[in-house]
């Protein structure tokens, strides 16, 4: 199946364009979306076998239009008695407009009336061109649940009265930032250890990068869009070095940096450098800048922690949050020593957002390890392991704890944290 | 985040249920159906199931590679797992809110358990 992968890529690329054309022609986002999904499924079966048609987009538009008409007729027949006779006349197809509707689609899928989980599922299907089955596998959920979630989400959008057009200019920034959040969630969800059930998982992080890249082409002047794309590229670049042969996480400081993806790093650095110089600063740009500083260090010991600390100071002002507080404390420890970090931790641990968070224990464990207190470090790694909800992270924290048991007290360990 | 909501019944809740009139029981089923429907509409429900009577359960013991199913000791237990809801929502607070609205919750015991996920870090 040499063509299978190529066909898949082509279909995902075309999916939002075809959907945009249909919605503009016929209105009714919900039925059009179902019709496009069926056209994509038909193409996925037919094209690898019979070859890609000369005009793949036209083929998809034709098949989706036919399916949409059938669905519309079935739907109309059901509601015939309720509807006026005028509604029975099929709308006249109009020539396809040449504008790219992908952004409109993305913002519609990330509509504020939807729950986050619904936004994610709908975005992956309508904008990403994934099938319901692929989305279900990726999120380890029953296919029927995902199908239902998507159809309910579409009903909800319909009920909200949102039309197929860009939001008014005064709402655009907020709506784009909601979409960025969804894309980042998809990216993080896909950022999993490549073992076990991951075998059949759609590469969600690759998909998130593709969609963010698409968005960046449409909003080239938006620094936060560029920032998020850079952040994803700079993080994903480390993926080959992130897991050991046994599938456990390898912390940043211990990764074989020769395995990092140099091209992705170069692209991410270029993006973030330009964004920081040309646009107002924002949280994604700052996180990307931090990732860039890490990625640019040839060895862990070369990391410019002063610069990272300065960036966290800024981030703390722009968008404070528990992770920023904790990562900033690690940066303080790296610049001023573990004792300074532990003092800061003590000062912050009763902040309501941090109280009881497993990460407080993880950071304390790390700082204690740096300070040479292996017994204390082990206890806090264990506590953090019990409290985290992430399976890979739990495995990682347990391995840190058991390592301290086997090596016993000794010289202060190397930097072993994973703030990124 | 996914949360498993576990619903337990106890002798009192059993007695209350069994003393209900058929109409009251039907209303109880309807309340569950409406509740499930509502969770589907928000997109938060992944799956929900009601469990058959514990007397129908088997305990499977594997020893020396041999699986030995036996009738479970569950029938004697006071608290019985009666059903589950697997939901996906943004926080445990929301999951607790859902659990608290479980029809009949006044007489049942309801636990909310966070589910481990495969992403490398927590959002």
C-alpha cells in the first residue's frame, strides 16, 4: 500500500476545504459535515485501490454533494409534514468560492458553547479530516461515544445560532485563542509514550502541528499562533530522545541531544525569533522561547538558566499559573542553587492553586535530590507518584524514587527535572 | 479528564427501592434515562451501565495457570456496586457535581475515581 499514506494526507488536507465549499453552497453545517465524512471514507477505500482522481477535490465535492442531497431528502421526508412546501426545493448549487474557509471552520468547531472534549473531537473530524474511528482510538473511547459527541456538538452549534462566517473583529482574538487552546490540548494528548495501545493511535501531535501550521498560514501576523507552532515544533523535536528502550520517560537533562530533530528546532527558533521581534509578546511565545533556550544548549550543562528564569519572570506576569510558578522555582534553583529553590517552594506551596498538587512534591523531590538529601527526595518522588493521574509520569516518578534507593546517598545527582 | 463514578447500594437503599410502587419505580428509571440523556447532550458521558444482581457474579481465581470461576462472595456484602458512569469533564469538581445529581443519590453511596491517562503530563 504505497499510496495509503499519501491518500490519507491528501484527504486530511482537502477535508476542511471540501466542507467549506459544501456549507457555503447548501448551508446546514451538521448535514454537510456528515456528508463530507462519508465522502472521505469512500475515498479512503477507493483511491488507494483505483488511484487518485485527476481532480480529487472535485471528486470529493461531487460525492459529498450527492450524499448531502440524499441525507437532506431523507431528513426532509421525515419532516415533510412540519415543513412548508417551499423548503422541499433543493437549493441551487452555486459555483465554489475560492476563499479558504478553514479558519472559519476551525473557529466554529471551537465554539464557546461546546465543552472542551467536544471541541477537540469536532475539530479533529471537521478540520482535521480524521474519521470517528480514528478519533475514538486516539482517545481510547468507544466509537459510538465519539460519534454521539460530534453529532450533539453540531446540534449545539446549530442551536447557538452561529453561522458559517468569521466572528466579528472584536471577538476574533478571543475565538482564535480558544482554538489555540484546543490545538495545544490535541498536541499534548498526542505527546505520549510510543508503546502499547499507542501502536494504532493517530499521531495526534503531528496532526496538531499540521493544523496549527495551517492556521499560521492564515494568520501570519498573529504572534501567538506563531508562538504555539514554534512551541509545538521545539517540543516535538525532542520526541526521539524522550523515551528509553523500556518506554520510560527520559528527563530533558539526560536526553541524548544528538537524537533531537535539528530541522524542527531550526524552524521553531526562526518562528519564535521573528514573532518576538515583530508582534506583542504572549504566553505561547514565552513558552516557545523557553523551549528554544533548552533546545539550543548542546549539553544540559550549557543551558542558559538565567535567560530561562528571566522568561519565566515575564510569563509569570503575562499568564501566571501553577505550572509557571513551579517551573520558575526550578529555574531559580538552577541559577541560585537548590536551597533558594526550596525556600521559594515553601513560600508558594500554600497558594490555593498549588495546594495538594502532585507537582509540588515532584519539584520538591527534585530540589532535595539536587541538594543531596536522597532520603527526602525519595519520599517526595513516591508521594508525587501516588498523586499524579498520568501513567507515564507515575512510572517516571517511581523510577526516580527507586534509583535513589539503589544508589543510596552520594554526590548530588545531575539535573533531572522535566520542566519544559 | 476521565472520571469513573461508582454507585453503591446498601440494604437500606434496596429496601426503599423494593417498597416503591411500580409507578414510582418507573419514575426512577425515567429519572436515570433523563440524567443519562442530559450527560450525553453535554458530551460528557462516555459510557454508563447498570449491573445485574450480585448473585449472578463470578469471581475468577487464577492459580497455577488454571482459571477457577466461583460464585462470588458478593451476595453477602452489605455494599454492592450497582452501576457505573464513565464521564469526561474538565475537573473533579464537575465530576462530583455530576455524581451528586445521580437520581436516588440520597440513599446510595457514590464514589468518584479519577482515571489514569497516557499523556505524559497533566494539563
